């Protein structure tokens, strides 16, 4: 797999452990500890947290000397939109038949919004075909996908259609020009190579960090694979093996990583405990395994 960026790891952590739970804000020290296990230095984690606050994904607060981070409504919407595919039973199958076509027009001065829209389309399997026309396999729930951006998109910014292939106009060449199918295959094989190895359980010092790395890699693979129809693949297409590999490793890590998460969230500096009390604060119930609850 390619190098894991701090943003990927943080989004994986919040999507896996926080978005569905009632844990409250997460201390910066917890996030730094988890990412340090993945060889991300503390300054890089802090800088990425700043950027996620600036982009509206996270909100920052303070409790004494502690800096805390929580998901904003926008952050929750973004991560929950990804939940269905992350946890779904067939994440590499097209959503329905035919093709979804999209064009959009965003002024040059709104580069951040343009980037967010393109990122959303890429996650949903779209690729630019030609002259501002984006194509995705199947019947994409575009309204649901764009909901987190709705308040920022002016009316008629995005125009979309559902289409089917016409006789005499085969779409195969267009598909091969829009997507590098062999690169998608290599992404699957790289994921399998890393996570089908039993030694992956010890790639980091804690199960919580390993699980965060696993989910970050899974998100990257889901982003790389647009869910093309089976006729564009061969009999050796590795998507099924990727799903099996992810679920097997996720299940192996679930119990230990949930316990570590609960312990980290429950822990507080000694100075913040009640004077004379030696009891450790009660740990919240661990968040359910992400793979166990498809939406």
C-alpha cells in the first residue's frame, strides 16, 4: 500500500470509532497516540487536525489544558455517507444498471467547493470522461451523496442524468479511457498482500492503531475502485478476495481494539480525578464493529 496520510488515518479513526458512538469529544493526546503507532509524528497530526477544523469536519474545544476534537454536523454527514459502502456486503458491485452522467459548473473563485465536489464524485465512482462530463457505473444516489454540500451549491450547479448504452455505440473504449483498470487491479492486490499476511496484526504496537490503519487502507481501496460492471473484468478479478481479507482482519482486531479505545477515552490525567478517589472512571461501551452493522 502507499504511504498512509494523517488525514486518511484520522478520518478512519473517527468513522470507525466515533461517528456512531456517544463518546463525546476526543482528546488530542488520544489521537496523537494512535497515529504515532502508525509512524505519524505528533506535529503532523496536530497540523492535520487544524486543517480538518478549518474544513469544517472537526470542531475544537478545550477542557482545562486538554484540547478536544469532535465531529461537526458536516463531519458526521460526510462519514455517514461513506458508511454504507465501508460496511456494506458487496462494496465493489455497481449500484443498479446503466450509467450516471454528471456535469457541473463552479466559479474559479470557489476552488475549495470544486475540490469537495470532485472528491465526492470520485468516492461515488465517477471519473472525468471528456469536456467536463463525469461518468459512473450504475444508478448513483447523487442526491444523498451531495447532501453534505447542498447548502454550498447554487441551484443548477450540478446537472445529472441516468443513461444506458446504445446499440452501435459501445461504451467499452470510454470506460477504459476513464479508468485505468489495471491500476485498480494493482490496488486490490496491494491491499491483499499487506492484510492477508498474519504478521499484519503486529504492524503497529496496538490493535487500535492497526485497525485504524486497516480501515484507512480500505477507504483508499474503495476510493480507487469505481465498481465497474463485471463484463469489464476477468475471471481473476481480485475484489472478492479483498472483501474477504478486510473482513477477516477486521474481525480479528475488533475485540482488542474496542477495549483499547474504551480505555483511552475513559482515561483522564490524575489531576482531574476527584481528590481521595482511586477509582478509574467507567469506560463507555465499545463502539460496535464497523463491519457488523451495514446500513
